[in-house]
C-alpha cells in the first residue's frame, strides 16, 4: 500500500468519524431534552467497532508471514527438472549422438586416425568453453555438467591414441591422462563442484588400465592407485566433499582387486597398498573428523576389508603381525581417546582385532573360553563408556564363544572342555551383574526384561547340560544302571538346590526351576531309563524321586505358614 492510498484512506476515516460525532451530538441533545441520562458505555463500543475493524483487516492484509513461508518452501519442479536433471540426462544423449556420428564418418573414410584424435581433444575443449560460458550466464548446473564431461573425453581420446592407434607412446599417454585428472580437480575447485571431482576420481582410478604397458608393472600400478587415493582423501577433507571421500575409499578396492585377479604377480604389494589406505583413513579419523558418521562407517568397513586382503594375499606370519599391530594401535588409541566421541569407533575395532588375534594364536582351536571372557570384559567396557556398538559387538563375541564351547563336548572330567564349561557357567553371573548394574543404558536398545529371562533360562539349561556331561564323563565304562543312577541323582540334587535357594532368597523363578527339574527327572526316568535299568535301580530312583518330591513340597508349606 503506497503513501497516497494511505492518505486517502485516512481522509475517508476522518469524514466517517465526523459524521459519527454529529450523530452523537444529536443523540445527546435528544437525551437532554427528554431528561434521560446519556449512556457513554453503550455508545463507546459502537465507535470503537466502526473505527478499528477496518484497521485490523488492513494490517492483516499488509503482512501474512504464514503465506510467505508456504511460498518460500514450495518446490519449483519445473526449475528442478529443467535446470538440474535435464542437462544431466541429455548430456549423455548428446555424447551418444556425437559418438554415432563419429562412427559413421569413420566408416565412410572421411576421418583418419590422427584427425580422430584431434577431433576428440577439440570436442573436449569445446565442452569446456561451452560450460564456462553457461556458468558465466548463471546456468551453473548445465555449465558444470558440460565441464565435467570433458574429462572422460580427454582420457578416452588419449586411450585411443595410445592403445588403438599407437600414435602416442605409453609414457606420454600416462602423463597426459594424469594431467587430465589434475585438470578435472582444478575445474572442480574453480567451480566448487563436487560432481566434477567425483567424475575425475572415477576416471583417475581407470588411468592405469587405459595405458598400454603400465598394467604389467605391479609396483607402478599399486603406487599410482594408492597415491591417487591419498591425494583425493586430502582434497575431499579440505573441500568437505563427503561423496568424493566415499568414492575415493570405495574405488581403490575394485581397481586393485581386478588387477590382482587378471594380472597376478607379487600381490603382497597390493595388500600393502590396502593397509596403507587403512592407515591414512585411521590417521584422518583421529586428527580431522569432518564427516563423523561417514568416517566411522568407512573406518570399520576398511578394517574388515583390509583383514580380508591380508588373509587372502599374505602368509600366516604376516597376518599374525597385522593383528598384533592392529590390536596394539587400536587399544592405545582407545585409551588416549577415552571420554571422546571417537571411542565409539576405536573401541569396537580394538575388541574385534583382539578377538581375531586370540583366535589366531590358538589356531582357531579351543578359543571358546577366551572369547567368552573377552565378551564379558568387552560388555563391561561398553557399559562403562556407554558405547552401544561396543556392547553389541561384545554380545556377538560372547555368543560366538558360547557356541564354540557348547559344541565341544566333555569326554574327560579333567580337561580343557570342563574348564571352558565352568568359565561359561560363571560368565552368566558376570553378564547378570553387568546388565543389572547398567539397566538404564541397556534399556535404551534392548528389551531388558526379556533379555534377563533369556539369560536366566539359558544359564539354567547350560548348567543342566554341564552336570549331565560331567556325570557321563565320570561314569564312562560303567554299566547303564550306574550311569542312569548318577545322572538322575545329579538332576535331583540340582532341583533340590534350586528350590532351597529359591525359598531362602524368595525368588519365584528359581523355585519354579527346581520344580520343573524334579518333574523333568521323573520324565527322564519313566521314558528313557526305565527300559535299560534293573528293577533294583528302578526302585531306588522312584523311591528317591518320591521322597524328594514330598520333601520339596514341605518347603512350600513352611513358606505359606
């Protein structure tokens, strides 16, 4: 609303107010003439209502922030498609058309081999010129796509000149292709364009495959690929390009893997290159955390991939050395970064590498007990540092150790298997203590009550399996009567202890466990043992079971009293 219109509106309001004042004067005189008092309260709201309502409506029309906000957040799909996706799609269409046209001219014989190379370089230069002109006109998306398209054209043209036509020697072609990649990085920096940088990284990793003779030199190949990754890593961190960071990490692995599979040779050098990549990722994570989520994910993934490379391409002694150094480095860094966010990633890797080292030192035999112990310690460390990933990894290690232990049966009372089972049984109390002490922390990502029930039931079953195996090992070579008598006796003793502990501690779960065990023993005797034992042993077992069952019921009577 301009100034003239406001003045006009004010004049109109003044005239209206004057008219209302005249009306009020007439009313006042009429009240005075009839002797009735003038009611000011009745007339005042009418004046305010007539005077203020237009003003309020005018102010609302003058500014409406809600409607402005909706207008600002509306997506302009026409602009999005026309300025962003249209050039990206149709640049590929244009390149295909140029290639087909080029092929047609070659088939006719109008374009010789040197002219083809010159046309390729000229086309790349034209793309750069056209892209720069589009950027100057404010069409950044279109301009950057055109500029980025010149890099693969330059590299493919150099490849054709070197490999297909033999016009350019291998050394010069390698220098030219590296120069094109550097040009791509420069253009990316010039226009602050991450897509150009990512495109240059893809073509850069392909350079050794496109030069005749360089792919046969494993040291030159690996050195170039690793140095190129390092350069991209620093550039990505400097420019804060997360997609360039991820692409540089990912692309190195398939490049080296393809070479190792197709060329062979001294593949230990390739494994060393992968280790160097992990070292730089770790150093960057510790010193300069720009993309916390991506760096944590890539570091752990890189360690897993590096371990796989070392297992495949290095011998056993080198693998052991890798695990020793990894465990030492990550444990040291975990200690130095205690209390920091980086501990969320460093401690799980340290735990994982230490578990691998223990398994390797024991030749992956008899590792169950050690993994169980490490799992409990790692779980306690995860609780102390409030690390969810660490705690989940600890539970995974514990489960692996548990599986390795319960599948290794006891055949001798005094053996490693007996010790491992004892450690497993005792570890249940360690888990219970750790979980209950940090209940609030574990409730944030676990169903705590269900987990405690599973732990209680699992430990009860494991203890039953343990005493059964001990009974079988101790009675090895004896008759079936003796074995049945001993094992049933152990089960009965287990149930008695369970009921006594449950009653004295007023723990309903333990009491029910004792009752279930006494009925389970009865089922075992009736359906399994009774066909193989003598009538004398049968009598002893039934008398013992009957007496124990009646005696246990007395505990419940005393409890109710």
